[in-house]
C-alpha cells in the first residue's frame, strides 16, 4: 500500500519528500539504541521516572529566559508573558501533577472477577510501551513538545521527539537542553525539515503522538499504519462558539477576544467562528473590535501582540480575507495601524468577517489566525444542525446561563473538548483528557490520560488452585453440559 499525501495550503518549501534516505537510517539507529536500552530495563521504578521528571522540570526552569527569547525570535514577536502563561507555566504544572500522581497511576490495580471465575482474581498492570515518538507543531513549540514528553516519561518510556522546522531556534534549544540531562537512549531530539519528519513518522515506534494539522495527520497515520504503530493524533479544525441570549455579554466578548487573540489566533483551540442570530451580529462584531482595541491599543510594534509565524502563513490568511471579500463578506478591522509596517512585522489585527456564506474558504478551512467570521444562526437547533453537518471540532464553546440549553448543546454536539462560558481553558485542566475526535484527532493525553496513552494496561488473570475449570475439560459428557448450563446462569 502506498502511503502518500498531499499537503493543502502549505508553503512550497515544505512539500512531502518520498523514499528512504540517510536520515531514516540514522534515526533508525537511535531507535534501535533506545529499544536495546528499554529491553534491558523495561519497567523503570518510580524513583527513576521521578528523577527524570525532576531533571526535565529543572532544565526548563533554568532556561526559561532563553526559551522566551528564542520563541519570540522564531515568531518575529511573542510576548514573554504569553510564553510564560501558555508554555512555561503549563509545562511546569504538568510536571508537578505527574510528580504528585504517577506513583499512584503506576500501581497494579485490582479489577472485579465474575462469580463463575472466583476465587480467581483479575488485575490490571500498567506497563511502559517502549519507545515513543512525538511530532510537535510550531504554535506552542515548547508546550506541545514537552507535555507529551511528560506523559511518556512518567509512563516509563524512552522518547524520540521531532519538533517543528518552523521554530528552528526553539528546536535547537530543546535539543541542547534535553541533551544536557538525558542520554540519546533516554530522550532524543531529531531536528530538521519535513524530510526528517517524514522519515521519523515511518519509524516502527511502540506509539506515535502527532500534534499538527489534519492533512499531515492523515499522512502520519498512514505511515504509522505500515508498522501497525498505534497513534494519538492531536489535530486541528474549526472550533465554533455559540452565544446564547442570556449570556453575560461583557464577559463573553472579553473571553472570546482573549481566546482568539492570544498568540494572534495561532492556537488549535482558538474560537474559529461564532454562531448567533442575524440581529445580534452587528453589535457583537462592534464589541469584539472595541475589546481588541482595549487589549491592544496598537497592533504594530506592540510587544504584547504576536506575529504570524511565517510569510506563507501571513499570505494564506490574507488570501482567506480576499476570497471572503470577493464573495461578498464585510470586513471590520481592529485598530488603525500602518498596513506596511504591519505586513513587515507579519501582524494582522482582529478582523471580524460578517455576511459569510459556506462557499467562502474562511468557512471551510481552519483559520489559525486572528480572523473571526460570524455565521447567522437563528435558533439553537440551527446551530446544532450547522455543527453536526461539519467535521467534528477540536473544541466547542457555549456562553449562557441556562443550564438546560447548555446540556442540550453538550448532548447534541461531539467535539474534542468544551469550555462553558470560556474559551480554551479546558486544555490546561490536568484532570480531564485533551484530544480531538474524528477529523480533529484520536486519543488524548494530559495527566492520567497521558499516562494511560503511553502505557499498556495489561490485563492479568490470576487463576486459583480451586478453579472449577476442570469440570469443563473433555471428554464432554452430560455432567459437563449441566455444569456449563449452570455457569451460564451467572454470566
Ligand atoms: P503541520 O501539520 O504542518 O506540522 C506538524 C508537524 O508535522 C511538524 O513537526 C512537521 O515537521 C511535521 N510534518 C510535516 N509534514 C510531515 C509529513 N509529511 N510527515 C510527517 N511529519 C510531517 O502543523 P503545524 O502547521 O505545525 O501546526 C498547525 C496545526 O496543528 C493546526 O492545524 C492546529 O490546529 C494543529 N494543532 C493541534 C493541536 C492539538 O493539540 N490538537 C495543538 C497545536 C496545533
């Protein structure tokens, strides 16, 4: 079976390369080295895992300033506050949580045994999988590389990591700091372009966690399938926001604008579009623009506002706007910044798009930038219908006070996760799983869910000396049939 895919709307310099090359040989060598090391000690004790997690937390803490600087350089600009909030603090909270709970998660757990099998016992033994591959994207280049690493290390695995080529300074720093505290057979960082990523995804890992776009996710899943490598896919999609009549609009507008504008909309769970009745659209669009201007009195040169990662992404976002305008959309742009300076800094202010139609590209592909279309939807049932007819989103947001309506939305939509009266914050809750569903992903991680993702939960049946199983041995007689019939009553 051929496993090739086409990247859609991606820069030309990132075409998929095909075929094996030296990269795959050298990566394979690292994998073999990790596998040998794993097989020599396949069940690291809590003390060893703990010491690795502590080393990971410390080396990142020691290099906080460097991470803030390189992330900002790779983006063109990213506020240090935003990096602290959305990367460093999340990573440290994830490590702290793992340090507090992994010991408990690692324990063999008793499981019930059906009456007909008693006095035998059942247990579930969590086991490391072996060598885990992690492919991470550029938008939160530290968080999305390290959070899966925390889960994989806590679960006792060896790890190979391929960070994004769009954030080369971050990838280089990750390689150097992780190299300081881990040997290559513990944690290895493979830097490089798409050809490296492609060779990486073809390795026969024991598990592969990919975070990135749905298009590339398809290619990666296909490559992993050749080795029957199980995958966790953390993908993207269009995350809708529904605003109910009873919503507190002051809070709602601020929370939507914040969720949309952090990292300039380059967030997998950023609100992608809003659904609301036609007569509310103007007022909401106006308030959103006002809110954006309060957050960012200027966009150009403002150290708080993040640049778009690369020229190709900037051009893609401008293309979405042009396409929408050509097809009849109205555009409202926050601020009054010099457009040439904005283009030079690769910045785009909040841009609210109204009079949208499904034919517009902005209503078809994930936006991943500060453009916010609004779709007219008269009733909650219309909104459900709109969402249900489209790909299952990574996140869904509902603002309102009526719990019955909230529950109706929860029951009638399938999305990776949900925040109610908020945007994005469900992602950083360590005790709930983070992941998509269908085209927005498969599997999940964070906290115990990450531990389970990177563990084999091995079921073990412990038979007793006094088992009645011998009554079912051949030759089969009337007595066997009677015993079997009696046993079936307990099943
Ligand atoms: P991307 O899919 O272009 O790249 C992600 C990673 O895949 C990179 O490391 C890249 O090197 C690698 N890659 C690229 N081509 C490959 C190939 N042919 N084979 C194997 N690997 C390949 O995504 P991106 O542009 O870096 O990130 C943006 C996308 O990621 C958005 O769609 C966003 O929604 C999604 N995302 C999802 C989550 C989540 O947790 N669900 C988080 C962040 C971003």
